[in-house]
């Protein structure tokens, strides 16, 4: 009986993957956008390359379920050899992983009735310590506070100290540290962007599902949507398409391994805070699905109500500007630019990646620019906003 059920599950997954297709690429005018205006993004990106703030980039614009613009600029790598950027280049998404994998995986469990936003973390990680006030008052961290970065956890952890304490990689040691590290604020009272929140969510997803985060996201997000070059610890063709990141002391470059130290050293590349590798075409599929209330090409990964909840700042958390795993209007949200609607949400990644989605105009902007190659000295904060403004102005018809 178990073998029969397993076969049926595999068969259904196979059919789902066959149904999933890349979304069509069209001329901007066919989706109400101006080609002439979008071309201004070329100038902004090429200027950043000329200024050596980035070696190259890929820009994709999705509108009304179609790819209206997809273009590569500059170089995929400039050290140790030079290789031109291509539209299919795979990037280390860094913290964009928090959204495309961890947050969506968490929301899937919520809509399945296996998790609640108000659940206390110790329900899933028993030794997870509460915040304790000076007078002994205790308060547990909840799922909603992990997703909105209001848990009170520190923003990061000292990797060198963790390496000394634990053999690495050591996901259990990582969670032990997070579970017991000093809380910096009462949960729900302050927003501190923290990778520790999403590593905690990873453990919760894995505890409930019995799968690794990699397995869960592949089975429930990437494979159903046909995101063929999206994964943790890339191999094969995906690895061959991957852009390197930072040059190391020994002269090598990080290639096919996540740049983030906690994800790479402590969690072995599969981490709730970072670790997903993807390219613009795959992210276009995901963006189109989210803009279409969780479904694309007959494949649904989330319900419309779940998508709406995920992109909405929860009641009582308005001053923090964070939605359930995404950024709406916090101090980190400048990548949305100045012209998209107030409903716009998105996320950025340390390596230079970013994605924004505006449900009011049915538009997404995906900018992948590996600013940490070959040295961690580049910058894309201003470029992201400039490109977002150019794309928003390019919308000339509903």
C-alpha cells in the first residue's frame, strides 16, 4: 500500500512538472509598457558597470503574467578570467532565499493547518528560550515575530566563535546557539532584521514536514512551477551557469557555494536565511505566480488568501513595515523605488539580488547584480531604486 501511494505521489509530481512551463516573452507594448522607457534601464545599469560598482547584471520585468523585458549586461565574472553575462546566469540569491523558499514554505504549512502565526517557537524547538525582562517576566517568540523580524533576536552570529564551539557544518549547533542566545528586545516591540529568525523558521519547516528545507521547497515550489535552475548547493547545468562571488585569500573564488558564512559554514549551504541559487527566468515564473494569486500555467503553490496574507503587513505590526516574510515599507525597502504603488512588496539580497512585486500594476522587477564579485566592495542600493522608477514609468496602459 505504501509503495502504491508513493508511486501515485511521484506520478502526480511528474505530471505537475510537465504542466509547468516558462512564461512567454513578449514585446513590452503588448503588455502596456514602453520599450523606449525600459531602455533607460540599460543606461542606468551600464553606468553602474562602468563605475565598477557591479561587474554585470540581469534585469527581468514581468507584467500581466508575461516577461516584458529580459536582458543581460556586463560580465558574469571578471576574475580569474572574464566571461560575459548571459540571460540564463544563475546567481546566489542571498537573503532573497528568505522569501522564495523559507517564507513560502512556512505559508504552505500554515494553509495546510500544520502551523499558526501565533504558535510559540518552543512548540517545535523545545529548548528555545523566551525573552526575560529585568523583573523576571517571560515571553515566548512566536512564528509571526520570526517572519516580521520582530523577535528580539540579534541580527547575526559570530561564525568564528561558532566554529570553535561546534564542528562544522553543524545545523544542530546553529539552532542550539539561536535557541539560547540573549534576546535583545521583547518580542513584538522592535524590528531588527535578523538571519537567525529565518534559520529558526527553517528548523520549524523541517520538524513539521520531516524533510530538509531543500527537499520541501523543491517538492512544493520549485519543481511544480518548473523552476529548473533553482536549488540549494547547485550541481550540473545549474552550477555551470552560476556566477562566482567573492575572491578568497588563497586566490580562489566562491562558486556554487553560498556566500553567506552562517549558511555556508554552519548549515552546509541549506539554510533558512540564504543558500538558494536561481536565475531571472525562474524567478519570473515565481513572480508571475505570486502576482496571479499563487497560480501560473495551471499550477497552484499558494491560495489567493495566503498570497494576500503574505504580502500584507499584519495588524499591529504596521510601524515595522514587514509582511509575512517580505518587506513592504521598512527602512530596507528602498529597492521598490518611488513610483510603484503602496501595495508593493519585495526583498533584497546581500550579494546584489532583488525582487519587487506590485499587485496593483501586476508588475514585478527582478534585478540580479552580483556586487560582491570579485571583491565585496560594490553597491546596488541606489541602482535598484533607479531601475524600479524607470520600470514604473514604463507602464503606460492597465
